[in-house]
């Protein structure tokens, strides 16, 4: 048996109702970067506690080489509520101590940026406590580092920073990392090997998450082949017993040479055209249109209920001894005039205007008092009867945004904590009224919101799953097949034996899946999901994604899990600087924007320079439907394209006749591109006006549109190459 730096030797562990490990021998060598996956409840966190020594095995032993230090990030932090951030996270370090070293300064700015060091731990939000605990751990030197769900409550930028930090924390071949997380991009980025915890054992795999999935599929295939052979042998033995011996022969039916052969018979993830057709038939042409929308928060008071992250960011700005953030999220501030007849106007109330909130509270109190007294006269005086203009000043969460969301659109939204993503979602579903502008919601729209909270399930806590499911239709059409609620429940990882389990007795992950199930059973046509991956393991995330692939409606997803975001949505947008900006290149475009801002550059300089050419150029994603949104997004990404052009200065320069010919070709391409844009717009209009039930006709139009897009892309690449040579 090899000698591990940290290992389990014939370890067995059982709890009251479940065997966690059965005679497991496994260990960690110096230089290992191990990701740990498995279903919820299979023992991933328990494994880390065994290594840490806070959980004793029933049999066997846990060994550690002498002199090694082991640090662990638990899902529950050990921080003292009465301690300050400086005392708990920095463990008493003065500013000059942590700021003097580049590594420690980077950790503090990345994780504690915007948090007052004198704030009490008990006053922090859940996400801020997580950051403080993570900073406390990373500021120390550890030989072995174990992290249990480190990406919880972190935004995309911080997750990307943490991945880079862990990859560069130790020199090559030194240190060791044990990582439990459901963030598949993070696993692929950081880990060099994987452990799958299942059925009381630990099964190792080489490579990151992608390599693990490939090996797992191959393992399952081989197991199926062995089981098929065993069954065939049994059938042949039975035939021999009844009829006598027969010649035996086997034929190998399956060979795997590469990953593409494993997925050769797997259908496409989703048929976008078909889903759009179904969504159009359910929703019509209009879903949600944001027209010149501006949302201002005047005061922190009142923001907490609307968007706690925004409120916390605003409040931290007034605190003393606040750590400067590694990345300062761009913010828009200003003022607007709102014409109102009454101070209780929802535009003022939702903007946090103090006088409006007082007036609204007084009006509500009067209405309650009047109903109690059964008073029918109009004794309550109007707070304000004459029309007046109110100036609202503060931070603009949305700054003159026009964003069109159509039937079948699948949009993902990213942004830093405090950028205003929750506010945007509440404006979309009509929960809050924007300070300026209009939100047009289609007449046939039926919203459903999968929030981060489980308040909806709390009301059903006393009921059994079977009782709750009985309130819905007996059957649904899912992926073209008739499916019962019970079958959908099993698809989401529940067992039939759990039908009699009360809702309140479900685990956090089970409640999250039940919440999704009940929402889908309500048959909404617009689904808004806020961090849907919370509390789900990698297997259940895959199940949820597969279920959403065939969901025919408009989908809006807010998540910090870039793998999930790019998996279930077709287009991604970033809420940054008060604008909804299209990301043609996915989440990486957003990270490039933040990196440019960190380096003191303005990634939106071209957008500002061209603001006078038209209003749409000033709002990325101004036309959020599939075609138009991508067009606007290209304008936002022009800064990145210009940077690429600069780096390509090594391209050969032209002169003389070659220069003249290239100039003529560039002009011809520009004329052709203009014609193609007209063709594209015409085809999109034809598709919008076409009969949604004529799938064949829509398919032909879509093929024509795709051909135009391909030709346009080819010409754009040629234009860029020639332009570089002409400079």
C-alpha cells in the first residue's frame, strides 16, 4: 500500500440509517488537486471531516504525515458574532501587516473589499460572512487545503479570482487541495483529478470534471455491456438445460475510440426553432418590453426588501475603515424628475423616497383603520392632491435601458453582487415600478419565479408530497410524451417511497427540486430563475438542465455558475454600470470587461463616443430579442475587437497596387454587408409575421436566415483582415 501524506486506511463509517463508507482506502499525495463529487448525502463533507479529525471512523484509521498543516473551509463558519471583521477574518492584523505583502493584500481586497473592518460579524450578510471565513483561511499557509462549497455566495468575478488563486497558491508539485463543489466550471479549471463518492466507496478519476464525465460514461457503458453479457449467458445456460448444448459465440457490438463516438447517438441539446414556435403559440409576439427604463434608489432605507445586495453596497460606502475592493463595480448616479399626482405613487415608493414611504404607510394605516371601523365616508384626506414634480436623486440601478424579451428567448444575466440583478428581475415581473420609463407585459404572460428563498414551500410544510401533487393535473406533456407528476418527481431524483414524506422533512436540496417541480406543474410561459443551482449536486444539476432543455417558454436565469448559465440559455447579458449589455462571447466577455476596468481602461469608450449616432448604441442589449440583441451586443464588444486588432499589428502591410485593390475589396464588402443586413431584417420580419403552426415554412425561412448570417460572418472576417493590412 502506498504511503499517503494524508490517507484513509480500511475506513468504515455508518450513521443511524445509512452506510457512508465501507472499508475505504484512499489518500492524498503532495501536489494533488482533487475535486470531490457525488450525490447529496453520499458523504462528501463527511470525508473532509474524517481528514480533518472532527469525525471519527467506526473502524480503520486516518493517517497524516508528521508536520503537515491542514486547513478547512466548512459550510458553517466558526466566526464569533461579537467579533469585528478585523478580529475574525484578519485575526488582529493591522492594515500595514496585510497590505505590505502582495499576496495577502490581494486576498483581502478580493474577499473583503467594500466591507468595514470594524463591522461586527453578526451584522454581516450570509455572503459577507462566507467571504470573511474564506479570507481567514486563505491568509494562512497550509500544506493541505480542504474547501467545502467555496463558491457559494460569490459572484462571477470573485469565483474567477479564486480559481486563479488556487492554481497559483503553491509551486508545482507542492501543497494539496481537496475541493467539494457543484460548480462544474470551477472543478474543470482548478482540479487535476476527481474522486466520486458513491455507494460507500471512493472511485478516483484522472483529469478535471470533463475528463471525469467521459470516463464515467465509459465506465457505465462497460458495466452495461458486462450486465448484458451476463444475462445472455444465463439465457443460453437455460436453453442448454432445456434443449441441450449449442454453439456459443459472442460479438463485440461497441468500440469507443473517442468522446465523439460516445455521444454519436445523443440528440441535440434542444431544438431552438421548435421551442420558439411553441413559445410563440403560447405567448403571442409580446412578452416583456423595457422601454427607456430608469430605476433609482434614493435611500438605503427601503432597499433591503427590494434588493439586499444593493442596500448593503450603498450602506458600506458610508462606513469608516472600509477595505478597498479589488474590482470596483461601475455605478451610475444622477437625478430624474417624476410628475405625480400623489406622494403614494409607486414610482416614488419603490425608489425609496422618504416622504413617499411615509405617505404610503399613512395611507395604508388609514385604510386599515377605516376597514376596522367600517367607515364608508371619505374622512381621510389626500396627502397630495395637486400635480407636482418630484426630483429623485441617487444611484441608478438601471440607466435608460431598453430591452425587448420575446417568446422563446432564453437569456442569462450576470453581474457583481450589488449590481441590481434582483431589482431587474422584479421590474420584469412587475413587482416594482421603475422610476422612469415603461414596462410592457404581454396579455398572455404567466410568470413563475424560482427565488433563492423557499417561502412558498414553507406554507406547504405540513402536507405530504402526495397531497401536494394531487392538486395538479393527472398528466402533462413533457418532451412529446405524456408524463404524470409522480414521474416528473422521480426524474428530479425523488423515490416513490418519498410520496408520504412531509414537505418540512425534506432536505435543502430536495426542497429546491420540489420548488422547481411545483413551478413547472403550474405551467407558466415565462420562467424567472434566481440562482437555481443552489443546494443541488452535479447530477441533479444535469437533470434540471435536461428538464429545462425541453421547456417551451421564455427563460430568464440569474446565476454565478457560468457552466449552468451557458448550458441552459442561448444568450447572456451583463448588468454593469446601469446598462444591460449583451455578451456575444458568453461569460468570458463579462470577465474581459471587468479585467479592463481593473486595469484602468474603459471597455465602453467606443459606445460613449458613438452615443450621438443613435439611442440604441448607448444601451447594449437594447433589442433583446435573439437577432437584434446580438446586433447591439456587437457594438458593446467593439472595444474588445479593437484591442484584438491592435495585437494583430504583425500582419503584412500593403502598398501600391495591392493597397488599391484591397481598398476596393473593403468597399465592396461594406456594401455587401449592408445588403445582407437588409436581407436579415426582412427575413426576421417574415418569420415574425409567419403562421407559427407552419413548421416547414418557418424552417425554410430559418435556413435562409442562417445562410445570410454565415455569409455575413465570413465577409466580416475578411474585412477585418484587410483593414488591418491597410492601416
